[in-house]
C-alpha cells in the first residue's frame, strides 16, 4: 500500500499533464499471424486509460480475475465491444480474449509496477499452451 501510494505520487510529480489514453487493437492477424492484441504488452501510468479497439470482429477484452493486482477490479468487455479501461491500481494485469485464449490471444498491461509478476507467472503455467507461451513472453518484458 505504501509502495502503491509512493508510485502514484511519483507519477503525478513526473507527469503533471492529464492521464494518457492508450489504444490496443484487437485483430485477426497480429505479428505472428494469429488473433492478437496489438500491442500485447503495454506499460502505463496509474490513472491512464486503455481503449480496446475492435479492428476485426469476434474479439473481446477481459481481465483474468486471478491475474490482476490485489485490490483491483476485473473488467469484462463483450464480443465486438470497444471498452475503455482506466487502470488505477499498480501492478500487472493479464488480459484475454475469451473466444481466442486457446489460440494465444492474451495481453499484459503493466501499471507502473510489476510486483505481482511471480504470482502471474505461476498462474500463466495453467493457461492453454498457446496462451501460456504468449503470456510467458509478455511477462518476460515486465520489470
Ligand atoms: Cu479474439
């Protein structure tokens, strides 16, 4: 809690401007040719908003309830729904597309703190093989 507060204060001090809005595109053919979130890994500041854009049909974005920081609330977009999520609790958030998680369509948002990395890494072991592979690669980028 103390760490979270400190980080939030630092972020405000470093960036007095308004919170940023980021975009993650939901597409049928990402960098590997499979359905994907693009970018799949994003580092944002507390208070920033991420908009999930339905570039192609048939995708959704939802947080995996076991892969979010303690105290954070999971969100769940409907298929083809473009949602804007404001991330306030620092930590890592594992995201999936429900129809395509078994094809590896997962994403990772880091809200300026990766202190729950070990937890998410353990849970990623239980994802379907392609989702596990993608998520493990994403987690390797989180510091
Ligand atoms: Cu999808």
